[in-house]
C-alpha cells in the first residue's frame, strides 16, 4: 500500500525532472530557430550531424568523463574506506573543502598552477589538464557517497573475517567491497555525469585541442543562435536512454 | 606502511598537488592587489577582507544561505521518497537511478533554457492555464526567487538522491517486517527505523546540495534574471567582468569558510546523536 | 579499457601527426564562416585549429600568462592598449598586410590604435534599444527604457559597462565617466529603473522579443537584427543621447612563433569576399569597406547616427573598481 503511493510520488518527481528534456526534444523539430513553433523539420539534426566541432566536442567529453570517473571513483573509494578505518582529519578536511570551493575558483587556481608549472615542464594545456581537474573535484563527491554508505556498515564483519585467517586485503576485497558495489556504481555514475556536464572549470583549463561538448553547446546557446543545440541534446538523450534500456535488459537476463 | 595508509596515499597525493597547491595560490591572491589589466600584483594587503565586512556583502551572504537552505530542504522533501522507492525496486534499481540522471547528459545551460520556455509569459504553463481559463493574464513565473529555487532543485536533486539511495539500499526489508509484526504503525516505523538508518544519507545529500547551491551563479543569473546577487554571482563577477581576482579570492575563501563551519557543526551534531 | 583507449588515441595522435604547419586561432563563437577556414587550409596547405570563447575575460585569463598556445585572438578594441602594455601583442608588419587598404575609412586610423600597430579591425557592433513600436509613441533613446508603460516588460543587458554607460548617457554625462558623483547618479538611475525591469538579459532576450513577452530591451545591434528577422514588427534605435560602439580586432600574440602564417591569415581575412562571407555567417557588421554585403541600417547606421557613437576605452583601476562596486549595489538593490 505504501509502495503504490511512493511509486506515484516518484513518477511525479521524475516527470518534473524530465519536463525540460521533453520540451527540448519537441523544439529540436521546430523549423524556426526561435522558440515560437513554426513547423516540423529535421534541419537542425542535419546541421548537428554535419558539424565537426560537435563531433570533436562529444568525443573529447566522453574520453575525459570516462577516464576521470574511473580514476576518481578508484581514488575516492580507497580514500573513503581509508578514512573510515583510520581517521585522517587533513584528508577529509581537504576533501570537504574541495567540495565547498566555487567552480570558478577551482578553475582559476588550477589554471594558475598549470600555467606556472608548465613553464618549467614545457607542457601546454590540453585534455590531460582537463582530466586532472575533473578528478580533483570528483574525488570528494565519490568519497562522500561511499562514506555515507560505510557509516551503516558493520566493522565487525571485517574483523570476523580476519579472525578467521583472512589478510587485511582479503577482508577488504572479499567482504567489504562486494557490499559496497552498489554505492560504488552510484558514485561512479555521479562522477561521470559531473564530469560530462562541467563547463566552468573545463573552459578555463582546456587547451587548444580539447574543446568539450559543454563548451561547444554553451557557445551556441549563449548566443541564442540555433536549435542545433536541442537536436544534439535530443540525440544524446536518446542514445543514452537506449544504452540504459539495453543494459537493463542484459541485467535482467 | 599499513594497508589503510596505502589506501589513503593516492588521494593524499592528488589532493596535495591539485587541491592544496592551487588553494595556496588562491590564499596568496586574497592578500594581494588587483592588477591593472587583471591578474594580481603587489602590494600585500588585508583590504579585501575588510571590504567583505560591509553590509552589502553580508546581505549577499545571508541571502545565499537562505536560498541554498530552502533548496536543500526541497530536495530532501522530493528526493527522500524517490530514493526510498528506488532502493526497494529490486532489479529495476539501476534503471531508475539512471533515469534520474538521464537529463544530466544534456547541458545544464540547455535545460535551464528549456525551463525559461516553460515558465515564460507566453510559455507552456501560462498558455495552458489561459486556454483553460484558469487565469486571465499571464503569471510572472520567471525572474524571481521562486524560479531560482525551481532551477536549483531541478538541477541538484540527483545529488541528494544518489547518496540517499546508497544509504537506504542497505535497509533490510526484514527490519520493516519485524517492526510491523511487533505492532508498529507505519508512521512509527518511519520514525524509529527508516529515518535513523537514512541519517547519514540525509547528511551527505544535504551537503552535496547545499554547498553547490551556495556557490551557484548561472541559475540565479538565468532564472532570476540577474536581478539578485548571490555569493556565486559575486565571486564569478570578480573573476570575470570586474577583473578583481584578489577580492574574488577573498570572497570565495569566506564562502568556503562559512560552508566548512556549517558542515562541521552538522557533522558533529549528527555524530553525537548517533553515538548516544 | 577506456584508459587504454585514451593512451592509444594519444599515441595514435602523436604518430599520425599532421606535418602541415599549424595555426591556432581563438575567436568569439559563431564569428566566422567555417567554409572560409576550410578554404584557408586548402589554399595555404596548413592546418587551422579554431577555438572559441564567450568573453574577453575568458580569453585574457588564458593569454595573460604568455603560454596559452594560441596564435591569433580577437579582443574587443578597448582591451588592445592594456594587452599591448602587458607585452602580449606582436606588432603588425604592414608589409605583409597589403589589403589593409580594404578596411573602411573609419577603421583605417581608429581612435584606439591609430597606426594599426596592434590589431586589424574585424567586426563591429553597437548597443541600442530594440522595441515593439506603439502608434502614439516615438522612441528616441535611452530614456524610453524608464517608461512606466513598459513596467515588467523591459530588459537591460547583463553588463556593467553597458548599463552604467546607458545611465550616464541618459543623464547627459560621458559614457566612460570616471567622476564619482556622476557615477553615483548613474547608479541611482539604474536602481530607480529596477521596479520596471523584468530582468538583466543578454542575447537570451531575443526569443522573448520575437514572441512579444518583452516590449523593449537594451540590446546589441547584431542580436536586434536577428530578432527583427523573426518578428518584422520590431524596431531598433541608436539612442540620441549617444551609444557605445565595439570593434573586435584580430591580434597576433607575441608568444606565437608563427608570425608569417598569422599575418597570412590576417591578410586572408581582409579579402573582400572572405570578409563578406564571414559577415554573413556572423550576422554582424564587418570593418571591411570593400566587402559586398547588404548594408542593413540596423547593423550599419548612416553617418549622422554613427557620429553619436562613442568607442569606450579601458578605464583606470580605481574607476573600474568603483564601477564594479556600483554594479554589485545595483544588482542587489
């Protein structure tokens, strides 16, 4: 009984979250470039497919997001677990502080760091600087999600395993890690999305060859120029939606 | 080195290089002076911090805390039942989680523009309401605090749902059955069983929502019509149009400090209550 | 697996390196015709890397430290002098730019760079008032934007230079005033306007003008021209009290090692057909006098109106700080 009420409520919340998305998709078929409906058209999709900047941006964003998410999930999970076992005020403090820092400040400070150190290392801004920056701010997100999960976790389970002869590593990998798996997946997803959608930090530390999709989209949308942006977003949503449904089917098998 | 210390090592190195070092730079900026053409230059001064104590900046701080707090509360209200629902959905869990995140694969700016379209005078909501003769003239749904709240909640809801879900996922249905068997009414079960277990998720989710809301600038700009200044706008403005990096650094340090203090007090109160 | 992909692609990228010479150009978004970029690549046998930015500050933050990787950038005219003083600009070699004579007479000896040492004027625009005309009312200038009949249906730009400048000009003061009393009076005007104001919006207001949500807006001439194409009922006026003009100039950064190629690119941009194509793609006014484009009066005001315009200059630090303080006060009022 309670489940049904919960289900209806959740449906409403999801609809609320997805409303802008639907509008986006509807207007991607608008033949006019203004948000006044004029007629049905595929022209923006054609424009989107033919735009090399968009393709480059998408590719860069995907590479960056995947690499950054993987590394930050790894580092963040280890950090959260380490802090849970053995308090480290400095580390947890700096993790929280990194969360609390406004994006523009993170961006400008990292830019300053890169510019200064690169003079000695003879390096330039590029994809690698974007990845580094994304990992820097994602670690905290991952750590928080995992820590929240760990607070409900029973310490004695690991101790019991060790009493039974398991090494510290095995106690972690065979006992704790499996039950952390859903939280790790959730944290990884969060890190992925946060990285893919980031604009402020990325635009500051990106180099000559590393334009990401948000940068391209911001440029187009800020000028109020064209619904190509809608078309791209619609394509992305459909693509990811399909991937999600597919992975769900595979899981249910 | 013990295993635990080794676990902490990568994070320590990363944070030292790519957080502590840049922060040191920002700290030094806050004590310098605005450069003629942007950037920073000598002399060293505390003027930036003194300037922050003026009433106008304090009112900006207060306003930001208020709006961020309200957004967090709304996210909790909307997000908790959703997270609960997802955690009990069995094999469909991942599907729902990813549905929550689906809109976020599109650009934040584009989504906000979509809200502009929905809430405009000639937008979706007003047109529908007028067609149904519920209202005669368009309602001013946009360019006020309400619209900003809507935008913030819409954008940060997943940041609450995900940690909440991660915590609730652990909730054993057997516990709920046991409570029911022992005669507890649903509300009591909620109060005595579900809420204590979900407390860490609440805290984590609130943190992940409140903090970015405090530093948000795009949403108040676009949905609030740029008519109000939140801390995020102030900092953003200093680093861009005003080209006053020292003042911007000082403002963001204050922002960070305020958030850190709030965080610390929250953590301590929760932990204290959990241990007793 | 994806890490391997990243490594592999970077290795691949390094191996499959293009041996054509490269030029890195950093410009405002949608400010060029991509076909022209492709044409330059073909004709000169080079590889162009083209990046975009949304504001001068974004560009300056990267170029200020002198190793951004960009060769050619397009700052707005008021930033040229500060950039030159900071040693960021490489002086132009006129012997490599014979087509400078294609520039319109106004831009041959511009106020901000009379000898064209630093940058080649590229595109220009102005700020004015876009509005939906009422039958009984003639709109002359900034003062219209304080009209009570526009209550709640009026917007200003989200830009301190434009808003404070408009207030100053409305009061009869110079656009670039650094007098504290005049600036304070301008602030009061802006605060007085706030109850009538719907929002501070930039190009986003275009759609609301087209749909009729907004009746009047302080707007750039380029965006106004676009809006008028969507709604022919709209009108645009260059204020009688005066208005600001902005010119984006192509500049070669000193850090660039590719002076010859960069000059080639600037020379290419000065060709009439190239300039015309770029102007059409950017939908804005070109500084090139020989380019064949329809001289839309919204984008190309006639001489008498042009004379009312001012070219803002970079302000001294103290004045800039005071203005910024006023902007915060206006916004939080």
